[in-house]
């Protein structure tokens, strides 16, 4: 049947997300900054949803940050990605889920390029064979890890211990959703809801009981800009763009921010600290800032996982005010403990924002 | 039209990123870099589509092509399906392959990116490998980063990572055979050649500037003349 009219338009905003058997590729940024988020993702997949996810020790970085910092040529990047596809093929998987948005965007770009330029695909096959002896199949489905959590959001909500409801007021928590630029700005049809109305995080937040905050700079970049952050001399670009977002969202009084890109939560979290140090401005309540979560952490919180198992202690902006609003039971004194309760000391408070609350 | 443009036009990023720019400026309106720098992606598209080698050469030597953050917001909004961000990737590639990049302050920064991100990929299989990369170079990482650096392995273990160990997991030690395959891919596909060119042209420039290697890298990492900041 031919799909016409509004149904056809709406179809462009839908996305097919498989329900099982995923080959997982990790994110360089998430592994360094939020390793607990990836641990939590796999825990939810396996323990809550009973989904088969394979985590291959032999996969590597996709080189995406190198590609967008322009030191790694496209032919190199696409062949490294082809190697990841080869590992997936060898293990008998057809669905790939990157943890990283830069990877997701890059894999999408590579697949689109191969589709439009078959000679480039042939080149990738030749390069990979020559360098590694491997061959590969193109994935039947490429979804971001946040797409999979989105798909199972109702099931997660059914199993949830907590709702995103402010226990003091009984009202839904007000959540800013921030989508990584490379999720759908390059290839809108590849993201849930497209580039203008991405629904991937909104759907999660609404299913978990929260309310989405709309604000003018909702779709603007967190400020990473690859070389713009990585080189100290350029970092004004990053902090200026981060500040633009916070100045825009702050009047709407969000209780927290949730992100699907691994880099954005780092910039939105550390950015608030840097702006406080530079300008003396603290967003949110003016005291502790606006807590920033990854989508895995958000799902982990509602499922009732220990906040220190999912990694909320590695955020600069303290999460305790948010946990208290939700009514999460947790042990404040265990925040900075290592395995077996080993004492790892505590971070220093910054000038204006406390790292933890006694 | 010119030999330089013809060479540049072989880059798939230019083929995909430039169709026919109507100079509407929508890309500039949406661009995070244009909000911070005196930077105009519309002009980049316009100059390149004129195929005038002289103007393109000026671009390759300029600070301008290094201001884009490759967020690709321009791709979503262009009514003619151009992507100035892709044109930028083509120009930056060309600038590095032919040595123009050392003629601008921002272009010279490529050596730092190659020595960090590039080396981390080859040595460890990760774009970022941040144990020991502290708040001296990244003060905005905050007090929590100092605590994490002091307790890097312990916090990795606490959060279920598999830091520097064999087997699957976050920050695992990627097997040597896998790293060897990645290095071979870099060799076969021109990645290693790109790295060698960045090193060679940077060494020449360092010598011209009368700087030792270490001084040069520090200089490019920190110098910001702010000439185009808004």
C-alpha cells in the first residue's frame, strides 16, 4: 500500500528499532567520563529486559573524534568502522548499537555514503581485506543505545521503583532533554522524531512521569565542537555555547537535564562549574546548579539502582537535590567509597557549588 | 576550473556538501561558530562554488576554516541540501595534505590533536585515554576530575569498568592483535601518511619560528590572539 499525505510525512519521523540481539560498541567519551552509565545500560538490557547484547573485547574506537578533529581521513575512519562491522558479522549479529552519538552519526554517514557511492563501499572492502583479511556484512539495523531504551520505556516504567514526580509538590519534575547534534541533525530520518522534534528522550521522560521543558535554545549544541574544546586556545567557543544554552533554559526552572550523547553531559555538567568560577553565576536554585544525567543514569534512577552503582558520584554538579525530590533512598556517606567501602577521600568543594551535601 | 579546485573536488565531502548555494545565509543563522567568531559559513560555500583557485588558496591559509565545530547543524537547515561543515572537512583535509595548515594559528593546532587523539587511537584503541590528563590542561574539569585522577583505577573498578584488563568492558586493555589491525588500517588507507605530513609540516614551521618541538606544541595549544572573537 502506498503511504500518502500526513501518514507519509509522519513515517519520516518513525524509526524501526529491533527488539533483541544487539552488537554493542562502546563510547570513548562515556568510558572515560561515565563508565557507570555503560555498566547500567548493559544491566538494564540483561537484567530488566532479558535482551541479548554482545560486548566484544576486540572492538576499538571508531576514530570519530579524530575524524571530526580532521586528523583522521575518511578512508581510514570508514575502514576502522568496517572492521567493527566485520566483528559483528563474525559473531552472527545484524543489529549494531553504538553507545556514542558521534559514532552513531559517523556510522550513519558511512552507510549513506556507501549506499550512494557503491565504489566507496568496494574501496572499504578492499582496504579492510588488505589490512586485516576480514570481510563484513552491512548491519541490517543501526540504532543508538538511547533508541533501545526508548523502545522499551514503557516496560522500564512498569518495573520502575520511582517516578519523576517531585515528592514535595506532587507535580511532575521539569526535565530539559538535550539531544546530541549528530543524532539526527545530519540524517533526520535516522532518529526517532527527526531533527526538529526528536522524541527519543522526551518519550522516556514522559513515560517515567516527568514533564519536558521547552526553551528557545533547546536544539543548540552543547559547545563541544571537537577541536574547539580539545585545544585550550579555542575553549572560549565551548563555554560560550554552553552558557547560551543555560541562559536560555534557566528561566524555565528545570529540575534536571537528560542527554543521549556522551559528551554533552560532560560539557553541561562541568560547564556549570566553569561558568560559576568565571562569572560567579550558579544556575538552577542558585546554590547547587542543575543536575545533568545520561539517559542510562535516568533509567537506572527510576529502576531504583543505587546512585553510586550507576556513577552519579562522578558528576561535578551534585545530584543529591534531585534524588531527594524523587524520594530516592540512598546512603550519602557511601558516595565516594571504592569497592568494599574503601575510603577514597572526597573531592574538594568548588568556590560556589558544593561537590556533595553533608 | 582551476587545478586546485579540481583536486579539491575529488573529495567526497565536497561532492556531498556542495550542490548549488543560493547565498541565503540560513547556515550562518544556525551556526554555533558564527555566534562566537566572525565566521560566515555562507561565504565559505560561496567562495568554493566560484571555483576560483586564488580565493580558495587564501581560505586554505586562513584562520577561518578552523572555526567550524562540525556540529553539522547547517546540514539540517540548508534549503538546497548543502553542508558547509562538509566543505570545511574537505578544505581542512586539503590544507593538511598540502601544508597550508601551518600558515594559520588555528591550523597549527593540528599537531596537538595528532599527538593526543591520534596517538591515543594508535597506542590504546581509544580516541581519549585520560588517566593523567588533569586539570592543569583542563581546569574546567573541576574538583571532581582531580578526585577521579587521584583515584582513577579505583573509580573505574567501582563503576564496573574493566580498566586495563583483558576481556570485555569499559576501558579494557584492547588486545594487541586488534591494535595491530587498526595500525595496519591507518597504514593502508592514508591515515599514517596524514600523521606523517602533520609532523613534517609542523617541524618545518617550528624551525621557522625558532621553537623547539615541545615549545611549539605548547605554543599552539595555548596561543589565542582572539582576532576573530565576537
